[in-house]
C-alpha cells in the first residue's frame, strides 16, 4: 500500500472521531483527494464515500457513477457499486439499485482479484435488503 492509500485508510479509521462534525471529515477527505489528478476515479469514489457516510446519498450517487464511468477498478469499483446501490435505495431508486447489483452478481468471479471477490457476499446481502425494502413499499402495512 502506498503512502497516500495509508493516509486515506487512516482517515477512514478516524471517522468516529468526527461525530457531529461531518463537514470536517469531508474536508479531510477533500484534502487527500486534492493530491490526485483531476481525472483519477479514486478521488470521486472517496468523495462519494464521504458524502454517503455523512448522510448525503443524493450527493454521493453522481460521484460514484462518475468514478465507475471514469474507470475505477478492482475492489474500489465493486465497493462503489455496492455503496451506490445502497444510496440509490435511500433516495427511492430501488429498481436502479437492484439492476446494478444483479449486473455485478453476473460478473464471472474468476475474472476478479481475491480482495474484490471477497465482496460477493456483500452484493448478495445488499440485494436481499433491497428486495425486502421494495416488498415493504408495495405491501400494505397490516398494523394500520
């Protein structure tokens, strides 16, 4: 892991120290991504994750999409798909979220590196969560 990656990992490990100071945490991530070239998809992914982790799914989705479209690869790309799917669900775009997860599940695991393959269970778990969420949206509430 290079020095920049270590500093990013340290920043994420410190997120709990920023309770009630979300903007400060996002500024920390912004400082780190400012060190990358403008077209580096890792920058958009880290920014999206910071917005997402501080309760702003609507701000995260376009950044995740940009990162994926700009060529984000490997473990981060798969994380971006999972996290973007969750964010899409949060903003009411469940069908799009499920479609993303289904496409991701369709990727031949032998084409992925080991760290990326380890996220396969997360895709399945997220998809089950989405299916339950969608079901609750269309089924009447029996208590009311």
